[in-house]
C-alpha cells in the first residue's frame, strides 16, 4: 500500500512544529486500518508484539511511505490474527511491526 503524507495535517503541527515526524501510534493505526480494509472486517489491536522504529518519517522530506504486510497468521478459531508489517520510504525501512489482532465477525 502506497500512502501519501499530508505535511499540513494537524498531527504534524503538534508533533513537532519545527521538525515534524510521524508518531509511532499513527504508524501502527495506519497498519490497523489497512489490514481492516484488506480483510473487509473490523479488527481490534490486541497487542503490539514488537515495534521497531528504524528511521524517522518526516513529511517534509518524505512525500510517501509504503506499507507491506509480510505475514498473516490466524489461530485455529479464526478469532485472532498475527501480522508483520514493514513500513518503508523508497529504499529505507522506517518501521518493522509485529501486531496481534482480534477479529470481529
């Protein structure tokens, strides 16, 4: 998924006015919303198993980021889903996420 960043967003005015960066919580929320859209189901983040933020995402320097869902593993009941997500800007890996979700039917 390729996402264009809006450097005029209120998020960047608050985090931080002179040097805007994309907050980690927003990076994770975007991953959750993309997963819900991909599955066409509601998902609830149950646990951040692991989150590595490797490079700052500054909307002034970076116009877009790519979210790649690298793994989707469901439990036997189909009620939980573990996913791995890589967020990158061109050749630079910005974040690696391992997330556990509850799936609503």
